[in-house]
C-alpha cells in the first residue's frame, strides 16, 4: 500500500513495479522478466502470485480503484456538509483517476485496448461500488431535507454517468494531457449537478 | 441525403454504401472494390471522390454529425419552451448517434480504433459546433429569465461533457446494446441538468 509504513508484500511490490514499468515501457513491451528483475525476485515467484501479465495489469487497475474508494469513503464519512462532501467526491473520482495514470498516458490506449473486454465487467463492478458510496451522502442529504431526490442509489448512478466522460477510459492520452482543464470541467459539472439536487 | 427525393450524387451513393458495408463486413474487411461493386461504379470512380478508405469512413462519420446538427437546429428553432427544447436536444444528441451506428456496433470498436487519432480533431470540431446550437437555446432561456447561467457557450460545453459518456465513442459495442437503457440515462441526466439551470 502506497504511503503506508508497513513492509510491502511481494504481491504489492509486483504491482508497484507494474506501475513504474507501464510508465517506462508501456504495456506491450513490459515482460514478466522485466517485472521480476524490477522487484528483485525470480520469474517463478511472480507466477506464484499472478497467472499472466494481463492479470497483473487488471490487478494494478483494481488497486487504483481500491485506493479511490478509500478516498471517497473518507470524504463521505467526513464532517463537512452534504453539499461539500458530494462536490468533493464528484471531483475526486475524476482527478484521482487522472493522477493515477498520468505518468503513462502515452501507453494508456494500448493498455485499455488490450484489456478492454475483461475491463468491461470490472468497470460495472467499480461503478456499482462507487455508486454505493455516493448514495450514502445523497441519502444523508435527503434525510436532512437538503437534497430533493427519490432514490439515492439511482441518483448516484446518474451522477456517475454525468462525470464518466472525464475518466481516462473515455479520454485519449491526448485529451488527458491537461489536468487543470479536466479538473475545471469536473468542478463545473459538479456545481451544475449540485444545483439540480438542492432544494430551492 | 437519406429520406430526400432528390437523386443521389455519386459521393452520396458511396457514403450510403459505406453504411451498409460497415454493417455487413466491418471496417477492416471492407474494400474499395466492395464499395465500387455495391454502388455499381468502377473502382477508379470511387477514387475520384475519396483518396482512401480512411477518408471515406471519416466522411461517413461527418455525414452522421451533419444530419444530427440539422435535427438539433430544428429543435432549437422550434416553438417549444426553452426547457423543452434543451431537454429534447440533450436526449437527441445521444439517441441519434446510437441509432446511426446501432446496425454495426459489433465492428464499431474496430472502426474507432483505426480512426482514433484522426477522429480526435474532428470530435473537437463536432462538439464545438454542437455547443453553438445549445448555446442559442441557453441564451434564449437566459434572456427570458428562465435559466440561471452566466455564459451560454461555456454552459453548453458543460452540458455536452455531462452527456458525452453516453456517446458511442465512449461506450463499447456491448454497452451500446440496450437503446432503452441509454435513452433513459440521457433523460435522467437531462432532467438533473435542467433542474440545475432553472431559476427557482
């Protein structure tokens, strides 16, 4: 786990190395041999934890989403008002993903093209888990009489749809180039959405 | 031009044939020979109008956007209220694109992967032209005191961002499968956006 003081497991070390090698070589050129060398273990040890390069890349993406969910959960549980929490979460889901892949945007299309079909099912699960976190804050706001909405989970899914076009999966490396631009766009969508939800 | 009583030009006939062959063969397998045969002209005649298969495919996509812009313009100019026009336009931009490619969704990823880099610049232009049409209705609503917004064009761009995740370019063929689902999603985003824009 990044930023943690705990010693890394071999599995974590392999996933950290994956992140560096995706940036250095890209997905296609990266080999299991490269990964083993980067971690300082034998190739066989890599295969003790993962069955294939594809599985490693998918686990790497799983890791990004796990860290994002922790961030979103922390915001959802924080003491700020419902509006502030919701706004922060909408922006975080865009900006966190941007920051997680921005050092290898050039090879991102290649990675996504390779994993596309297997990523699809995962993305459904990612979005559903994210929606649960958003639904919590929406339900809070509904209870407090701040938000005007019927079904919190249903509304959460709409909020994800309305910001999904800003995620790396939809954007090209070229469009992903400008962090400030993406951040500003996410803020503006968040503000418009918030205005639509608030009781007037 | 589809649905028109005027005789088709050769250029139009080639683009209509492209639409049919994309559905029958997909982009990769479709050849200039196939196209010439489908139209009933010689291969050389195709090259009088287009320099390459890539250019034909791009012109085919241009044609979809031209027809969409006409539809959006007609809605923007109609007699309905600003809210109704805006809502219709937001849904139309999603559903029209869906309907234009739904007969070849299976080969859509292949087509987009091939054209991706050249499509990028075009997409910027498409979105900018769409934004102009949306800005007109937003400006109407602002003038009438119905919408609360600062800059119509800036707001139009946010509305496009908020519905862009539902366009075929972002979705896979698999996700594109369900027209009703996509339509419902676009309606819900449109309603939330409208609520955010209306003066309360």
